[in-house]
C-alpha cells in the first residue's frame, strides 16, 4: 500500500521509466510482503535543472540520471526493515542501469486513517480493507 513518487530528469524512454517503477515496486513487494496489486506510483519527468540533488556532504557526485523517490507508507516498520528496503531498491535499480549515487529515497510514515483508496472513504478505518501487518 505504499504510495511512491518518482521524479526524474527528462530523457528516458517509456520502457525505461516502467523498468524503474517496476524495480522499485518489486523491491517493496519482496521486502515488505505487500500484495502485488498494491501498486501506486506517480512518475514525473522534469526538464534539466529542476531536480537539484547534491551529496549532503558525503563526497560523491550525482549524474543527470538521479532519481528522487518518495515512499509514503504506514508507520511501524523497524529501521532494519527500512534499510533492507533501501538496499533492495538500489539493487533493483542498478539492474536497470541506475548508479547507486543516483538513488535518493525519502521515506514518509503515516497511519491507517491517512488513506482513502476511493469513494471518499478511509477504507482501513471503515474495515473495507484490513490494516496491513508490519
């Protein structure tokens, strides 16, 4: 049930964009055990100069192939689980040609009551969907 936003610079083919999204999703499915159909991604392409991503003082350079990934999901997973997810995403993206220094992930946690999957209802609260276990 994570919602994933992926921001990239323009220049990739539709097939490359799909492979990026699929790699991230496959990592989340494998690491968190979510259902395959919990696939909610927004891919946004930006003209050159609209993604600014330096190294935060870590001593490396990013390329124009940088991905800014935001993962919105329910709170409760351990730091070890998150780190495992980050590593799995980097591994899946490496298989598509994305360098490790170009994988930037922001992880945002919320609660079951913060989601509506349609019809203006909070399905985790109404019981229409079972709250995922951690």
